C-alpha cells in the first residue's frame, strides 16, 4: 500500500479537489487498484491523506503512468505547501 500526506495551498484548493477527484476515480477504475481513499484532516482543513492499496508492485508502477496520476504529479509541484513536505510511504505486506 501507499500512504501520502499533502498540505494544499488554500488558493489552490478548488484545483486540488478537481484533480484528486479525477485521480481517485481513475485509480479506482484500474484493474490493480484494491483501495484508494482520500481523507481530510480534522485539525487542518488544508491537510489531506491518501491511502492506496495495489494488487502488486506492477499494478502500482502502471498506475504511475496513467493520465489521472500525472495530473496529481503536476499539481503537487505548485499546489502544495512544499513538494519536499509531501510525504509518501510505501508499505509492503506479506500475504
């Protein structure tokens, strides 16, 4: 799975909401996507968390080539507080 944390610039919130909606819907439609959740922080209205679960690493790699992922990849360059502050953690499970 993948957990991502991003703080959105307030002036970019409308663009973010459109972008993340497209990314979430597109991701959920991918054959290898088992789960894609977007969660807004209770304490900070500009802080969001995404939790993604993929069938395998190949599915995750394919996801990163999709147009809806590329929208997010471009957005985070100018729409988040700092690209360095966006944190992503790749989690592995042993089944």
